[in-house]
C-alpha cells in the first residue's frame, strides 16, 4: 500500500507495513561561516523533475539581473549529487558563486552539510515522484539544523515546520528569490528559529517504529 507518511492510522488499520526514510536521534550542530556568506545546497538526484531547470534559472537571474545584484556576493550555491547524463549544467560554470561538487564522497558531503545555511527541495509539484514519495534528504538537512526551501509537498506541509521549512507558494525562480531574501532577513536580524522539538517528535525512531 502506498500512502502518505502521515496516514499512520490507515496503515495500522489495515495491518500494513511501510517504509520510512530515516529518523532523527539527535541534531548535529552546524558550523556556519563567519563571513556572513549564505551557503545554499542543491543536492541529491539532479534532473529536470527534481528542479534542475528552476535552479539554473535562479542562478542566472541572481547573476544577470541587476535587480538582484545585492544577492550575488551574499549567496554561494553548492551542487552535489548525481546528475542525469542527459542534462547540461555547464552554464553554471560561468558564475563564481556556484561550486559543483558532483559525486562527493559521503564524509565530504557530511562536512559540507555542517557549513550549509539553506537547502533546496525543488521537485516539480505535480510530478509522480513528488506525489508518491517523501524527499528523504530533507530529514538529513533538518538533522544538521539546515533550513529548507521546498516546493509544495503534501507530507512535508502536513508536519507544519513553519520555522524550519519555507514552502514555495508558486513554482518559479522569483518565489525562490523571495524566500531566500526572507531567510537572510531573519538570519541577519537574529530572529531565525528552528522546530527542534516538533521535528524530533515526528522523526524520532521510537515514534515511527510503533506504527509498523
């Protein structure tokens, strides 16, 4: 049976087993840079369905459109993971605020996570994969105290991590920029919060296993 991760009662009613994508036993302290640079991660399986086109559009806008000049030196993008061979990201090499770290060894990836401020989950909202699976990389981001900007996802929205996950109301690069600026404003003002208790209560292994 395929169902949303939040449908615990339905799973229990029909005595079905389900697979969950990870749990959080403890949070890992981050080590954010002191130079006020905002590091943003785009990682995982990288292709058009997981948001490659909108990410490239975002990077182009920030670097070319003078309306976003204030962001060019403020943000730095890291791209890690597995790139679909059919997709071309060579245009990103034109920008000094983008680092390509494809196929990064896992230990190096974990070290990178400790420096990241923001991470993207940019699946196309109406895609099959977004409607049938939970983006498990988000659990790893949250475990490392990384805030997330995400396209709409029913499971993720149901958890109501209002202080930790920024949900895109529209699926376009302008909305992404708006949420990046919102994060930076909260970060610089000292008003940034994180849903530690709520996240741990939902992704605690003991709370998940009891439903299997």
